[in-house]
């Protein structure tokens, strides 16, 4: 099943390909490691396993999108805010390797969702993590609040730099 209806990510940052299954607390998606992957390292012949947390986060985004659809809400992004115990059991995801990424919502508490995620190839556990996503009520306000503030000419820091002969 296509993920376009459930996930806001677009190429080249959409890493997951296909929805395999879903239930009220779990989703499983598939991804294929191809040479056009934004994280692909030709010298190593694959994608570094540290990217596994992003694969899991995108699977979680699919779960959120399915929940939004079920509740007749518009699909909006959630943000990965913490990751604990990320363990990669391999150094990279090899070229051509199909990955099965499963996330389970362990706890849903308002805008916070704690997930347990795993990545398998055909037979082996490749990576696992516990992570949390945040879904603010007002996405635009949250993004604006997290953007770095620019220095205005009247700001105290700007004035301090002028007295020290530094141009902001």
C-alpha cells in the first residue's frame, strides 16, 4: 500500500516504501536500500546503520498518519524528540537489502507517543530502539518557537557587540 496518504515526507527524505501491516498500536513498513538513497555510501556499499532511527521515526510517522486518517484529522508532522537505547546490530544496511521496520506505540499520552522500534532484514534483527515523538497542537507555532532568533539592530546582544567594535 502506498504511504503517500499517511506520511508527510517526500523524496529524497522519504526512506520507507510500502505499508505492510497496521493495527491500532503497531505498524510495519518496508524499505529497500538503493544507491539513490540520500544516506547511501558507495565506498561502504550501503547505508550506515545509525540512520536506523530515522527509518523507525518514519514508520512512526506512518502510524500517526493512519491514526489521523482514522480520526478524520488532517495529517500533520510529529517530531522525534528523544531516543533511548538505540542499538545497531550491524554497521550498515547493505545495498539491495529489504528492511522491515516495525514500531509499536507503547504509550500514548496526549501529544506524546513512546515507541519501541525494530528493523529486520529477511532473517535477522538489525537495529532496535525506544524513542518518543511529540505532536504539538499548533505545528506552525512550535516550528516558529524552535527557530533560532535573528539578531536585530536593537537587541541587547547587538548593542553590546557594537560597543565592542563588532558588527552583528
